[in-house]
C-alpha cells in the first residue's frame, strides 16, 4: 500500500507543480520523494516515435484544446478587451489605453467592493476556521451514526447557491420567519432588517456564507485528522498529557497542512464571491446594503451596463488581486508544505522540504 | 486493489484519549445534534413552507402548517416549466459529466503513463486552471461563446463547463492512473495489447472509483452552476433549474408557498445524488488530503 502510494506520488508530482495549486485534489505535498531522484522507470521508454506521438495527440488533444480555448483564451482576451471601450458588438476599435483601469482603481464603488471582499476573506477564516476545527476534533472518534452525521453536515454545501439564496432571503425578509421566530420567543425587539440595513447586511452575508461552506471545512479537517496516526496521541497520553494538551500540541500541528490548504481555498473563494450576493441582493441593493463584491461590481458595470471592455478590465484587476494574494499566501504560508509553489524554480524544489 | 484503497475512506478509528468518558460522548452527540440542527433548519424551513398556505405564512411566518397542503407541490410537479428545467439541467449535467470524464481520463492517462517532453508543462497548464475561476473569464467567455453562435443553447453552457471542470478532474485522476502497477501494463504488452488497448481494457475499469468521484463533482457542479447559464441563456425555454428557480421566485414573489415548494423540489436531485455517493466524495477528499 505505502509503496504504491509512494510510486504514485513520484510519478504524479514529477511534472513539477502538482502539489501547490492543486491544493486539495493533488497528491499531498510530501518530503518523501525529493525531486532529484529519478522518477519510477516509465514502462516502455521507447523515445517518441510517430505512433506514440499520434497516440498522445489523440489522448491529450481534446482536453487541451477545450481547456485552452475556453479557459486560457478568455482570460487572455480579457486582458486585450480591457484596453478598449467596447459595447460587445463588432470588433473592438475604440482603444482607450489604461483609461478603464484608471477608472476602476479610482472608483469609490470598486474600493467599497474590494473592502467587502477583504472583509469576507478575513472573517471567513476567523469564523469558519475555529468552529470547524472544534467540531472536527469533537467528531473525530468512533460515533454511532457517523456517516449520517457527515452527510447532514455536508448538506448546505451540496445544495445550489440559488436555493440557499432564495431560502435565506425569504427567511430573513422583514416579515420573514426569522423575525417571526424572534417575536415568538419574546425577543421581537431584536428583529431587524437583516438584508437591507447597511450596518447588518454584511454580517448577515457572513452568517449565510458560514452556514453554506463550513461543512466543507469540517469534512476536510476530518479527512486530515484521519491521516494522523493514533499512536502519537496514545504515546502522549501514556506520558500523562491531557486530552486538550494532546489536541493542542500534537494533533493541531499535524493538521497544519490541511488547515493551510483549506485557508487557501477559502481565500480564493471569498475573493471571487458572486452567486450568493447576486441572488440575495441583486445588482442595485447589494451596493446600497453594503454587500457588493468585486465580482458583482464586474457584472453590474460590465455586462449589466453593456460595456464589455470595462467588464473585462475589472476581471483583469480581480484576477491580479487574487493572484497577488494567492502568491503571497503560497510564499509565506504554504511554502513549508510545498516548496516550489506556483513558481517551479528548480532551486526551490530541490531544497529539502520540511517534513509535514 | 491498491488503486481502490487509495480513495477509500479509512475505517473510522476509535480515538479514546483518557478522560473521555460516557458523559463526554453524550456531550459530543449533543454538540453534533446542535450543529446538524443549525445546518438543516433553513432546509427544513423551505420544505415545510411548501406545505403551507400563503395566508398561513403571512400570519405566522415561523410556524408549522395548520394543515399540510400538498397542493403547492402538486402544482409544481404537474407544471411543464419545472420538468422542462429538470430536463435542461439533466442534459447539461450529463453531457458535461460524460465528456469531462472521457477527456479527463484520456489526458490523465497520457500524463501519467507516457514520458514525453512537455509533459510537465502541460500538467502545469491544467493545474494553473484552478487559479482561474469562471468569474475571471466570464465576460470574454460570453463574447467567445456568442461569436461561436452558441449563445442561447445548452451546448454553449456545456462546453465551457467541461473546460472549467477539466483541471480538477485531471488532477484527481493522474495519481490514480499512475498508481496502476507497471507489471499490469507489461503483462498486457506481452499479451500483445497496444497502449491504447491497455487504456480501454485495463485502465478504464481500474479507474472506476476515481471516475465516480470526479463524475459526481462534475455533475453536482454543473447541476448547481449559476453564473454561466445566467450569462448565456436568455431564452427561458432553455433555463436550467438554478436559473429557473430564480426566475420562478421573482415571477411568483407573492406566492411564497409555491416558491418554497419549487425551491425544495429543485434541490432534491443534487441531494439524492450526493447521499448515494457520499462515501466516494468524502473518501476522495480523504485520499487527496492525507499523506
């Protein structure tokens, strides 16, 4: 088993970048197989004959073509369109240089949206992280109904943003179920305009986001916890460590890589947030209620206003902000898990990695 | 064997540190119960709301139905609109899933079992795809799809969805295929199997667990996808469920009960799908996260 896993890793990560941006999905970062060792001998290294080339073309071709055409090309096109003032019909001709970018970066509405995004990034980490951790630690033991519990915790993550948005907005409207419930409990005084009050709306959004996405964090942490051998906790227990000491000094540090990868996914998700805000608040209310995000700003001022050049420019700004934050995060936080990160400089990958 | 072992959830282990008594387990069940209650309350609200009448809801927004009315659900289930949207969503999700799995398997096979120059680069291109969520590409993507004449068609939704689902698919499948023992491949060659024959006869059947994981992810992703259909579909004949649910909610905003019924019916397929394959998804994550 372990030898299979090892060989799978060296072949899988041999291409060089598997660990980092792959995040959760890739085989995990590991210090076990330094890059310098030759990969497991490939079967039939018969160079590349024409036959093999044709096979490769047939195998990779379709995926690569679709991917490049519909993911890479649009991202590049966004960079190009961003320099034009363009209504989306005919070829873009009205070249305006960096005017779109100047407008975006000086637009108070964009600053607001960016501020909301950063708030959501930070609060998502601060709220979801600890809660998810506590529940993962609590649930990480033999329980009856274990798989039922897991499925139920995961439910909000599986249902669509539209269902979540409609359900929550009906519950939270002025004469909705939540205020009604408060009334029943004799707490009617606490009732509020959860969705439209600018001082409350963003917190409402945080509650909904937490509700929707915390199940993912818990399941991820539980998965990580199951990879930590029991022997360590048992040894510590024999040495007289208390339950909480074990969690704090043994389990948490070992869970580090999982937590850091979750945080990375959460940050990227928070920066790109669109669906929930657009469904619950819509284009106009989101800016007055103080829940607009960069993505809703992009759609409202791009496609919504028929200015595709401007919308593309916002996409580029959004992309670079995400990229910078992602790179910083990888440099500073993820580096100890996956030396190399996005930038696959051989120097970085050859360094002995911190055992994780 | 080894391949399936990679993605299985490890058997739950007892983790009884000292000081964990019966009572602390009771506390944990209690905590789990509260968490589950909070997670399910909004869903329950939506489902139960569908059984109420509008006047009920207005008078007492947080109450239980005074009488359980099936009428809202029956209305939705007998309407063409709902079934048309279910059909559209099913077509989009099925086509996306099938093509993603096929293309993903082929590319992952090439990336994991051939050695050629540029392999690392191609793999890097796909992993970089994770850095481009649809949000960033959506504006030019819309233009591109429109210029291809695919705006307002399900194909226009399906093809970009395939493209955006490929990175995750390939990243999950590559380690899977790489874990297939070389001896198998050599044995197949000795028996006169070509590499492509090996792919069809050995790799595809052996990769089934991984295929199921990526297939479910792709299916649920497509089923729930909102932004792309929002941009591309303006003809309500073509609306997928998320779009249709939203349109229904704004069109019948007075008829809260029916909106709730529609909403709760629209979330059933994803939930059913998920609970069938829950072990696979959670197991897939587990296999991926743990060293």
